[in-house]
C-alpha cells in the first residue's frame, strides 16, 4: 500500500511539474474564463500547499502526535501576494520540495507510516493518510492545470 502511494505521489508530482514547465509566460498569466485561478495562481497555491504538507510530514516523523495546522486556501492569493509573485519561482519550489520530500519518504519504514499527527479539523491522521491527501490535492490541481479554460 505505501509503496503504491509513494509511486502515485512520484508519478503525479512529476506529471504536474512537467506540464507546468511546458507552459509559456503568456499561458501562465492568462486569466481563467470561468473565474477560477490563473495557471500562475495554481502554481503559487501548489508551492504553498507543498510547504504545508512537507511541514506535516516532518512533524509527524520527528514529534510524538504533533498538532497539524489547517490552512484556508481562500486567503492565500491576496495575503500571500499571488498577483506579484513569479510563477517560475513557485515551480522551482514545487520541484525542489517534491524531490526533497520523496527522497526522505522513500526511506521511511512501513511501521513509521502509521505515526500520527492531530489535525485541527480531521483529528488523528497517519503519515500515510497525510500523503494520500497530498496526492489527491496534487491530482486535483494537475487536472485543473491541464483542463484550463
């Protein structure tokens, strides 16, 4: 199960990064016709979310039942200056965080995947569950990026 989840994390992350690297500056900046985020905003959001997920992994790996803070993505575009940020920097962060995280998580023993943190909204979550949420999140935004209109 964990090997399959890690492989899914790797595959989804690499596909997301490859797709994002193929976008031109104009494609990044183009506003969505349906009122959703631009591709650049999607990249900023994913970089910010990856920071959150990485912090959760590290806390669960190093602290006994750590608190896992929730985050409100609706506040991020304005409060974290998405309009003024460079999407290439966010893409570099996504790529670097993925590689660093994957390199560490592939070394985690099977029993360690059951370590837990206490999430503000969801209660106890295992390391495996946290990675599962990250994979679902990445897949959702990969599809959003791919099907952009």
